[in-house]
C-alpha cells in the first residue's frame, strides 16, 4: 500500500460541468472511480489535502486506498487534469484494482551513482537520461513505486538499455515482450566541450547553453512575427476600405 495514506472521499449525486464548477469554488475536486465489474462512481475530494498528497511521487505509481464512509476501495491513478495556469487540480480518474488482476502503468526511473561513475567524473563527458519512466505490468502486491538504475560503473561510450533495468519479483516490461526492437536506451554518454567541466556541472552548463540558444531563436521568430503582423494589418486595412469585414462571434473568442 502507498505511503501517502488513505484518500478520503464523498459520493456526489450532482454531476455535469455546472456542478463541477461549484465544487471547485468550494475547494473540492470532482473525481470518478471506474473499472472492474462495478459501475463508475462519482466522488468528491478535498482539494488541499489531495494537492498535498499529489506532491509525493508515490501518488502516481502505487496502489492507493479511497475511503467513503466505512467503505474502502483500492485504486491507482489513471488520469489527472490540472488547470493550465493555476495550481488547481480540475479532475481525477481512479481505476479500481483487484488483487488477482495485472496492472499496466508507468512508473518513474531513479538513476543513482552517476556522479561517482567513470563517465560522470570524466572531462568533456555527461550522462544523459533518455527515458525517465517506463510502463510495467504487475499484480497490485508486486507494483513498485519506482525502478532503480545504478550508473556507478558507467564509462564513456556505454549505453544502458531498457532490458538492463533490474525488475522486482512479479514485474515485467510489456514492451520488451512484444519486440526486441523496443529495447531502447535509457541512459547514454555525450561528449561536450572540455571547458564545460564534468558531471552534473557540465550538464547544467550544457542545458544553459541550449536555453540561451532557444531565447535567441525565439527573439528571431518574434521579429519575423512582428513583420508578418504589420503586413496582415495593412492587408486588413485595404480590405475594410473595399467592403465590410466579419467580426468573430463571442462564441469563437
């Protein structure tokens, strides 16, 4: 069972967009529990409590318990919708789990030992994480909250493949069972300029350089966009002189 504790919920009868908006104004999260051989059940959750629980990585990759009164149901998180600009959870989908049914879900990968590895200490070499999570299949009792990849022995030129990830008992990676072509790299080494240092410092400097390049490109695109906008405004002005133009309706805005 997850370390985040139980999720306290209430049954909700009032559904629909209007009802969901009212719940959010009251500090609640509209949610649903579905799956198994039971009908979907609409529930509400306390927003602040769940927001705090969702800060724990285990919230996204472990079996949790929802409590409604004296009833309990084991679930996993299937989907979460957040507000695009505000720290607000808009809606959550939970999937019921059964002790004897396999679950397929993505779990994070934790990389360890890279700073102590030969590649991590080498000048002009950084270790890149090609994959940060992976889909696994397991019974609820075997479901891990994360997988660990030890990079302490990694040397310059090494590549760590998906098949090299140590798996706990009862856990498999479905992609590898489908085809050997899915055995992709999860970590590899990259050469950079010597003056960028080594290890984590090199990675930080490389990332900063990429960010700086992105800002330059954004600035160039912005200049091109302004020129294009001026051209469009001129064309619109000529169109207005020749006849009436349609205004976008309120619904389209």
